C-alpha cells in the first residue's frame, strides 16, 4: 500500500513502550482508569510520542521522532530538546523527592492529626528553603527555552528556504 508509508500499525510494541513509562511500585492512578488495551493502534511515525506523567516528577516523558532525512541542524535541535527534557525531569524528580521526604518527616514529628494551618506553615517553610534553587532553575529554564527557540527558528527557516535554494 503506497498511501500508508508514513503510518505504521502496531500492537503490543507500542503497548510495551507505553507500559514501560510507568515505573514499578506505587501507582498514582487506579489500574481500571488506565487504557490497557492491547488492540492494534495506528500511529503516525512523523511525530513525537508523549507518555503519561511520571508519578514522581509529574513530567511527561517524550520519545522523540527521528526522521530518516534528518539534517545536522535538525539533529542538533532534537538532541538539545532531549537534553533539556532530561535536565527538567531530573530537577523535578529530585525536588519532589525532597518534598515527599520532608513532608513525611514533618508528619512523623507531630503526635496528632495535622491541621491545614500546620501544613501551610510547612509548605511555606519548604518553599522558603528552596527559593534560591527555584530561582536558579527558572533562570536556567529560560536560557534553555531561548536556546531551543533559536534552534527551532533556524530549522524552520532552513525548511522554508530549502525549495528556493534548489
């Protein structure tokens, strides 16, 4: 079939990929709430695949599409996107792990049921403690995004000018 060259019908392969995005251990979503069908799924192989949010970082993992005709500039852009995604994932995994750990310590230090007022004091103290780290993260995030924006503009400009330069 000539018209289906950009689409692939897959079944268990994509299911296994999607399943691998869920780490083992405690799940945030009940099993019945997830789509677990193993029926064949038609996906377009010209787009990135975005998975379900990671339970710890709450960041959705991305499997980046690699074109067979990818240029050096497009490869640089894709690799940079992957590096930023990994950096972002690592930051929020560490941050949220620290939050969960400190919240458990706070809850265990109390001998009674914790009130919302007590929790708000904890949340404020936690945010104050990590304020400088959040500020550094935000600055880096902006730098990464402007870098990616510049690369994306170069890729799009190259694609637009390619027919004119032939």
